[in-house]
C-alpha cells in the first residue's frame, strides 16, 4: 500500500516539526517546507533515524507568490505521486502588537504568514486533496478560539480568520471528502515565545504544552476515519488562563 503523503509548512521547528515527526511515526511520508533548509534537514534526519520517510522542500510560503506555491505543489506530486494531507504550521507574531506601538509593515507580515499563506497553500493543494479525500490541519491558536488581549491586533485577527477558512473549506469541499480542522493550542513551549513583549522564563515554559503534545494531537486528527471530520480542537495546558 502506498504511504499517505503529508505536506507540512513551518516544518523546521516547533509544532510543525512535532506534527511531522508524529505523522511519520504513524506511517505518513512527510514533505517538510519552511524558510531554512538546515532546520528542515534536521527534522528530516530525526524522522529517518526513527525509520520514517521525510522529504525536504524549502519554500517560504509567506513570501512566495501563488505561482511559487503551485510549483512547490507540483514538486510534491512529481516526487510522491499524491497528496493526502496538509499541516499548516507556519506562524508569526511581533513584540509590537498593540494599536499604540504596532508597525503596519509588521501587521502585513503577520497577516501574510498566518492567513494569506494558509489560503494560498490550500488553494494550490485542493485539486490533489480532492482526489484523495485529504485532510487539512490549520494550526491556529487559543487566540483564534477565545479572545486573548495580549495576543495582538494582527495575530488575533489572523488566527480568528482561520476559523472561517476552515469552516468554508468544510462546507464547500465535503462533497469531495476533504476535511479540515481548526487546531487551537494554548501556550506551547517553543521558540515562538521569543516573539512576546515579555519572554516567559523556564518555569513558565515548564507549565505549558510541549510541542510533542501538539504533535500527538495532529496525529490523532490525521488518523481519523475518512467519514470523521474534526471541525475544531482546542488543546490547553492546565495552567492556561
């Protein structure tokens, strides 16, 4: 039986890497995309060392235009012959996130990474996903599910909008068996925390979710039966407020 193929954006670190590792453990062939080829190669090496199959396809989906993303999709299909899932985990925030200190250039960058890039990749991948009845996991945020004052103007708007992206995808693509999940993790101890105005210390990070917690959740969603759709899933540390 041909292994299912998962294309992961933001696959070089954090939740994207953890989700890819967990999926590979369950038998998926994983294609890792992101900005830094060296980080992608490290994740691929981890997967291969555990007996999994990983491919590296560097592309910055936030900066790439639609043609570049379609070219990357074509490369996935040329190398592997199919596409069964997307794990969309590229994310961005900025310490300057309030109305009184934000930069519009940074606002655009956050929206481009967290929202526009997701729509661009899904749009490119949909024909292949329709052929396989594929699954999409959009890594959002607790701030995409419940208003969080500290998350910032652009970040909150972008992650909340992902909920609508997922709902429209599920409503319009159900006829093709395509399913999407709005995955909303609470605080996760990754390098992403370094983008906060006040960076959490080691004690705070120890109380948070770990990337592997999110990875196992991604694997759960990907492993659901074809007739099962997990519309939204909120994952929180006990200490989440």
